[in-house]
């Protein structure tokens, strides 16, 4: 993972002020208080976990502002349940906030899974839902195994082609642990995203030639050149296959857009999500599962690392360490974004509540 080691001026803002600012920001743009609270929690979690090049934190706010104003996102959206069976349901998000629709869907999946053992709840006509691991972790925090996936805009080419057809179509999977944070795997199905390429371009740094192609199908280490072409999948043709199937069980299955149509119209992204919850006790009692899970984890961590300076980590562990550090020292933002958000707050007519903790030129 690329860390913040550049000379770009960075400020750190407190988590509490970030949450307060986000809630004021969203209500100022027409969401109700519940929507603002949910979306603020999702963005704060992303800002705690992720590198800013992954673009899931406060970097998203100018886009939120534009789309809440132009009608691509609807505040206080009239979401409704289209179907609701014993172990499945379908929610029409009515162009509302993706964080909100996915949370409501996973909440219903959790309730159903406690009765049936496993439940799948899908969402149609939604928007970007942030980090998939955030939604999977909702189930793990409730003691269930969670799976979350979504389709996205066409940025990945089918294996062997150079035309973007499929999205990064990320997955989140979370497994609860007793007395430990859950295992949380959050991954896009591409090697990297365009946001990281743009971040590295600003840094003047190259990308690996496994990340993307130029528009004419050549591998490249130039992030600006790669930004114009298709992303490459994880695992070569395997990642392409996973992205295709993900679009089937999100976009195709829910009646939303898919492939080259989803995420293309700023006024109607029409994204689809699929949320799955699994009740462990439908298969074995929780203490037995916990014991078996910890034995597996112990086996994994007992493997000798190739490089002793880089010890083995579990899925989600790096994000947990990053969150602990940021809860203590503040969320890092580059100074340019900080100033942009100050201007945006004034334009919306809400107080600029972000409070600096300290200024640093690097380190995260």
C-alpha cells in the first residue's frame, strides 16, 4: 500500500469535528437527520480505514454536493420494499444515498438470517455505497458473517480486450471474532482504482504495469496514461470472471443497470447492491465456531514471514491499525482538500466545523 510520504502539506482534523461537519453538510443539502448520520458514519469509517488515494473519504464531498443539487442523489428518498419474503427482500432505493439503502438492506438481512440461517437482500436504483467492508462489518458487529457487493461504472475491460465494460464491483466480507475485531476483507476486483492513479500522478510517481492498460491496450507505468484506459482485474481472467458474475447478482438480478450503462448518467447512476447475512448458529454453536476460527487464525499467523520486518497480518488488520492511529491523532487531509471543503461549506450555507489537530508534511 502506498502511504502518505510526500511533501504535500497535510492537516489532521478531529474525528468528532469530522462527524459533526458531515452531518451538517448532508442536512444542509436536503437529507433527513437519519440519512445524514448514516452517511457521516460511513464516510468517517472510510476516512479512518483507507488511504486518500482510494477516494472513499471526504474526497467524495464535492461529488455528493453536486449530485444532491442536480437530482442524481435524492435526500429523504422515498425508499420502499418491492418484495419481502422469508429469507430474501428487494429494496428500491429511489435514487437515495447508497450508504443508507445498503444499511437498511443489511439490517433486514440480519433479522431474516437469525430466523432462517441465511438471508440475501438486494437493492435497486441506488447510488455509490462507499466501502463494501463497512456494510459487511455491520453483520459481523451483530455476530453474523456478512457479505456485501455492488456493481459500479465500467472501468475494467473483459480479459483480452481493451474496452471498459465492467466495474471494479467490490466485495466486502466480514467474520465476527470474540474478544477481537472482526476479520474484514474489503477489495475491488481490479488491481487498483483510478483514484489511486490520480493521487500518484499528483505525487509524480509511477504505477505498477499490472494496474491498467492504455486505451490502445498497452501496459503502462504512467498513471495519467493509465487513467485514460481500462483497469486490469485481480488474478487476470479470474478477476474478470468475478466482476462479470457480481454484475449478474447485483445489476441484472435487481432490475438495475449493468455493464456499460450503470454509473454513466450523473442524474441517474442506477447502482445495485447485494447484502448477505449468515447466522453462524444455524451451523454450529458459537463457542465451537470461535474455537475453530481461532485455531485457523493461529495456523495462519504461525507461518514464518518472508521478510521479518513485515509480519503477517489478517484481513482488516492494517485498517484497524490505521483507524487507531487516526482516532488518536486525527484524520489526514491534504491542505487543498481542506480549503476546498471550507469553500464548499460556505457555498452550501453550513458551518465549517472541521477542527485541526496538527499540521504535518507527511506520515500516516
